[in-house]
């Protein structure tokens, strides 16, 4: 049976580049596994905002694969919601990717995408991505408070 998942991702750096973190919310919304939600955040070190956005996406797709297992991945329908219009446009082939690091991330996402039944990348307004944004800021605050 096909299941549907919604993933909210965000990545952010304080400074660009600067200390950075990722935030991911994964929800099972349809199918036999519907009804659960998992939140993840992680400090990723010094990097740019765009790099953090891509790292959040990679983390989310790998985590979903682990959560649902190999057999379910091929049937899974996934909507990935990002508040970065640039990232959404790059992933959907509307903008070229010039940065070598981002090109590598794009290829990794493309290779992960092949395993899923369907993945759609959607741009959403920042205010609709508060859960992932909150996780990014919590991870940054936690890490930066260690330094004080």
C-alpha cells in the first residue's frame, strides 16, 4: 500500500558562512503508517545557508528511508517542503547550479530520489515552515551557548 509523507526541511547559518544547523520534520500523513511525526535537528559546523539547506534535505531523505524500510520506500509518495525558493527551483530544474559543493549535494539528492516512488519539491512561505526553522535555531542556540 502506498503511503504519503510530508517532510519540512530548513537549514540556516548565522553569518554566511557561519555556524550552521539543520532542522527536519517528517510526518506520515496517508497509508498504513499514517499518524506519526519525527523531529530532528543537528549542528553541522561552519557553512553557508544554501549548503545547510541541501544538507537538511539529504538528512531528511536518508532518515525517511531508515524509518520506513527498503520495501516501503519504493511505494512512498513524498512531498518535501522548503522555504528556500532558490533550492526548490534548483531541485526542479528551473535554475542552474553553479557552486561545486551544491552540485555534489544535488547529485546525492538525485540518487536518493530514485529509490522513492515519487518525490515532489515544493516551495512554501517561511511562516509555514516554523517547525523546521525552530529546530534549526534550537540547534544553533544549543551549540553557541556551549561556547559562552
